[in-house]
C-alpha cells in the first residue's frame, strides 16, 4: 500500500545500505510535521520521541519475523503494512 507521505532525500539509500540516522529526533519531527501531527513551530516532546522509537522497534520485530519465516514473494515492508494498516 502506497502512502502519500514523501520520503526524505536519501531515505531509500540509507535503508538499503543500513545507514543509521544521525538525528532521529529531527527525522521524527519532520515526519510528524509532514503527517500533520504537529506544526513546524512545535518541538517533538520526549514522550513522542519514545512513542516513535517504540513504533520503529515494533516494525523491526515484524520485519525480523518475516525474515526468519523466509516468506517468499513479499517484502518485510509488505508484512509491516499488512499488520499495521488493518
């Protein structure tokens, strides 16, 4: 399922090469602004940062399970979308 949230420059390349985001708070702030969850005048709270990190961990565990199960024909992203988009 496609989303209408544009990717940040280099997001695909970072994911493919295993690069770590140097500023996760900045990335999560940008995503919150683009999704309409907050305005660019706001600052991401510590609680929202923990929430975003928890979502990331949950998505990673779904992807890990997909890798361990050896599902063919679907990507980890497909499995994450299937579980989180209802």
